[in-house]
C-alpha cells in the first residue's frame, strides 16, 4: 500500500511481559494491524509468568510477529515513518527483546526510533476507539500498575495517585493463587465474584482523606488471614463469596478514587486503561457511576485492554510528531517513569 | 560482498567486517568489560561501519554467536542480528560462542577446551581438535559439573589447552586433574574474537550451508530453572502414579 504524504504510519513493538506484539497504526488512531502472540499457555504450568521463559519465547517469535504485522497492514518497512517500542516498565529481559529489535530496525532502515512508556500505551488504547478529549483523567489498572493520570494534551502526563504497594492486578493474582484458582487469576475471580455475595468483611484502604494513592497489600493480608484462620478452625470457606467480597473491596476504592480525581481536576472525561479494565464488574460499576456523575467515560474494548503493540504505536505517534526520538543507545528500563 | 559479525554472548562485545571476495578481514573491535551490551552494541556497529567507510547497504551477510553464555547477552546479539538480517533481506549465519573461542587454539596439538562459568561449579564447554585448520568437535558442547568434565579430559591422555577468562577460577583443580597435560591460554587467546566468528561464517557460506531462518533462536545449552524443575516434578509424579 502506498500511503499519502500527510499520513503518519507507525510500527509499534511491545514485549514488556508475556505477549509478543507488533502493530501498524495510521495517524495515531486507525489500527491497520495488531498481531499479538500470547504466552499464557506456556506460563500456566508454572502458575505465573517466568521471566526467563518469557524472554526466550520473545526472541523466537519477534521477527515473525513484526513481519506479520506489516503483512496484515498490507504495507512494508519502507513505508513506515518511525518505529515505536515499549522502553518500560516491565520485565527487563523481556523488554530488551523489543528494544533490541526496534533499534536494529531503526539502524537497518534509518527510521526514527521512538521509546514509549507502557502506561502511556494503555491510555492510548482508548485513542484507537475514540480520539482522546483533553483534559482527562485516566485510571490505569493492571498486574503491574494502579495509577491515576491527568492529561491536558498529548504526550503530557501528570500523576495524581499511585499504589504504594501491590498493584490491583497483582492483588487479584495473589488472592487467586491463595484460592488455588488457575493462572491467570484475575478473570477467574471476576467469574466467581459475579455468582457470590459479599459476606466477608474486608478492609478498604482509603489512606489520607485527600489522597488519590492506593494500597492493596493490607487487603491481600486480610484475605490470607481469613483463609488461614478458617483452615485452622476447620471451617469451610465459601470461595465464591470470598471472591465477591475481595473484588468488591478493590473496586470500591478504584471507582471512588477515580471519581474523586475527576472532581478534583474538574475534568469531564475519564478513561479506563490496563489489563484489569477487562474486569466485567469494574466496567459495569464505573459506567454506572460515571453516568450518575455526568462524566464521559471511555473504556477500551476487551482486545485492547491486555498488552498489545497498537496502543504503543498510537502513543508513539504523538511522540514522533513532537520529535521525541531516541538514539541507538536506547535501553530498556524496568522502572521507567511516566512522569518526568 | 561484506560480512558483519557480532558477538555479545559473554562479557566480550565484538564486531568485525570480513570481505568475502578478497578474503580480507577489514576490521575487528572487541571490548572485555562489565558494560551494558544492550546500550553499546548498536552504536558500536554504527560507528564501526563509519570508521570503515561502509554503509549498512554494503553489508551483504551477517554472523552472530548463538550462545552459550550470558542469557541476556546472547538474546541481544541474536535479536539484533536476525532483525537486521530480516530488514535488509540478507542471510544470517550463526556459530557457537565456544567454537569461536576454540579458534584461538587452532594451532595447538591436542584438545582445545573453551569454557564459560555456568555457576554452581559447572561450565559451558566442549572439546575441539584441529587438523590443518579444520575443526572437529571431540566432546559435544554441554553444561557439565567441573569435576566430571576434568575426569573425562584426563582419561583422554593428551595435552589440553583451556581457553577463556573464567578458566583461572578452576586452575588449581585443572592442574591437579591433568598434571603436565594442562595448558592455558594467554590473555589474548582467552577472549573470543569476532574475526574468528566472521571466518567460521565465511566457511559456512562458501560451503553453501543454508543460513538461519526468521525463527532462529539461541542455543542456551540448558533449560530454564523453572522448566527443569517442572520436568523433575512431572517425572516424580509419573513414577508415583
């Protein structure tokens, strides 16, 4: 496909955890291709993502995935304006595969290299559905992150709050493991919770009155104590009700703090982003609450909630247009910060 | 026609360019440092080609070490090389990092044993013998406990040249096991040379060996810990059930 001169075509690459993904996005909004090779079946037998196993799989697949992304988009490397890649945060060994491949492509073609923050990518997943309207607040929830981000324009991120310990998704996974649910645990808890009743009393960490930070380690410990005590006393635990109680405790805080952040910044637009935004109850509750408050809510479709390269290409488009390029010494950064 | 070789399997980061037609090594550079291969490999190649007055489109062939060595280091080299090969549509050849190191002992009369520390008193190693420049793998490349390895080498009853910067950690043990048959490399012989990698790849090319595919992956010589533990558990369960 020969593109018009006023078009921007970005190749995105994402390997921050256990998905090998490459995508081509046109003008920051239109997905021409989004190839995702998930390793979920590889890691299931270990009960979680094993970093070394993930890195080995990425290295095998990366070239094929990039080639398929270009083929699916009916374009070629020569037509692409820049190569965008997840610089971090994530598993460093996994990130390095994407970064090494992106640098090699930039070197081989002379095209600009654009380093993208993984969370920026998740926020821009929404942009692929409906262009972002500024100012906005985004609730980013995944296995590695729980943050409230404020944006007034493209490419500018201000953090309103973040988790002080476990990410929400991490709490889901740990509690799921405690309940002996198969990996990945988040969707399993979601599935059980819908059938249960919130019978168990669990804490909600609101922190200081005006704080938009989160904390989930106390909740996780409370669930563990509850289960251990019941086991000692030989009492039966109703896992369906426990899943429901736990999920409600997490969602109460996520929903309430998101609304507080919107009110504090006086914005009209709220976005949900990250892997946990696939949680059905979170989607329903946030939609309901936003409607009551007269807030316009954006939620990405399920296929864009999990890690994918289209969101990286979308976020990378605006960085490319702003001239935020990297040179060939670009490195992966497991703790890369979104806010400079 | 020019071949670019790169090696990041160990602490040594090396690149070389070999002219396939004139059979001349145009240049070679290597560092032996605890510095980040991920940061340095691509800028080093970029600068190295500039120094040689070469452009990337003048490179017609690539070579990379496929391991063993540092897992992360191997992956940086393999990912970089295979991505450039794919993007430029040029063939990529791979060679074992142990074979590249063994080339430093090609004039030695006896067994040439390159080794890299694999921790827990184990080494990545193999034994090679050269006959008028032709390499023969006498003991297969593997990860093996040092005492078992030395026993095998002692039983071969011939001089053995140990190569690699990690050898010094085992020097006493080696001398005890092999006595007068133990020989050691000079510091210059202890680092794998990217020019040797280029030369080995040239031989593959000239003998019409097929290049690597897009799904080419490193040869780590061992499973990940998680995988081998899982296999052990499966076997145990299999025996019990």
